[in-house]
C-alpha cells in the first residue's frame, strides 16, 4: 500500500498502537484449516517514535488452550535514526500445518535506535492488518485478513473460499 506521507498517517485511526507492550491476537478460524503463512502489516515512522516489530511469533492450536510455536522471525532496528517512514508486510512462511486457532505475538523494540533524538526511549508499535494464508491448491490462494482499528476488528475475506474467523482476544490499544 502506498502511503501519503504528507499527512500524519498514524493519526488516521487505521492503526492499532501499542506502547512498550506486546501485541497478542488470537484468531479463531472456526474449524481446522491448513495454513502456510501469516503476514503482519506494521508501520515505521521514526520521527513519530513508531518502529516496526522486533520479533513476530506464530503459534497454532486445535483447542484454543494449548499452543505450539510454528514460526518466529526477528528484525533489525532501522539504521536511519530519523527519516524512515514505511509500511511493511512481514511474512512468516512455513510448511503447511493444521490449526483452528492462530496466535500472533508481535514484540516491539525496547528503545529508539542509536542516533535518534530520543535514543533509548521506548517506541510505539503500530499494526493494521494480520493475514492468515492457506494454499488449498496451486490454483486457489485463500487468505483471511484481519483489518485492525482502534474501534473494531473487522474481518476481510479474499479469494474464492471463505473461512469464518473471529478475534477471541482483546486487542488492547494504548495509543
């Protein structure tokens, strides 16, 4: 998505913001589904103290009680201390696995990067979308995207098949 950086894009209400706390989302897919990847869209705007994720972990469960981690990815801190503004889609891919519940843990950086005017201060984490993707066959790519906003979680369905999914964890917005 191309962002219009002439406005304070993080003030549009299209992002859920977190200060110092991890973002945890649990998605109930309604039944066991074969899943091949999860994507998380996050914002970086260092001039507004917003950094993308330091790490993302994905956990699967069939019962919503016992979870097993299926993927974890860590990210480097931005090197441009003040100028980077971007929206990134972070993809975690893995061999297809079955799950009904998908837990996504997004960990923020603990401090603004070296050279930032507020170096070491805790940044914000802004997320606007989580996608759970399953390839049923080579010709059908179905993805469930969870659009996040501060007022509601709205499911958006893409593709020929529809998975009914709901968010069962609270999405605590601190900003």
